[in-house]
C-alpha cells in the first residue's frame, strides 16, 4: 500500500468517524441538552453541522477517489451501488432534518439519515474486506 493509498483511506475513515460518530454523539447528548434549555439542542446541532457537512464532502470525494484508485474487478458492484444509495439517502435526509420544523420531522429525518449512514458504513466495511 502506497503512502497516497494510506492518506486516501485515512481521510475517508476520519470523515466517516465525524459523520457517523458525530450523529451518535449528538443523539446521545440530546437528553442532557434539552435539560439545559430549549435552545441548547439547536445550538449544538448548528455547531455540529459546521464539521459534519465538510466531513460529508470529504466522504464523497474520497469515496470517488477510492473507486477510481482501486481495480474495478475487486468491487462487488451490487454492494457498491447500495453504498452509494445509502450515502445519498443519508445526505438528503440530513439536509431535510436541518430544515424540519416539527418534532416529528426532526425525528424521522434524523433517524433516516443515521440509519442510512450506518448502512453505508457497514457496506464500506464489506467493500474494504473484499478489496483486501
């Protein structure tokens, strides 16, 4: 594995850590944030989005880089397609979550973004195992 391959993989995993791990962390903090005041969850969410969206962009760019850099025959096309769909769903649902005005909308879009992000993460692990 070359130094460039290591950097590419590192950036992809780091960005996934921020996108997926950040969602887990913010969700886990919600009860505490609500206890601090009605504005606390929104303030934390706005802070999180400043790091989450750039991480999502890095994920997309390094994901494309991963596909271009690897031998196409090493990828299960069905798993790769499913991962791309999960990434798109996660991003679109996160965008909808940010714009939701009801508690139900926040919950539904947030849960969908998180579940799709977890799915993309799992499919990425499967693809990484196949390429190795």
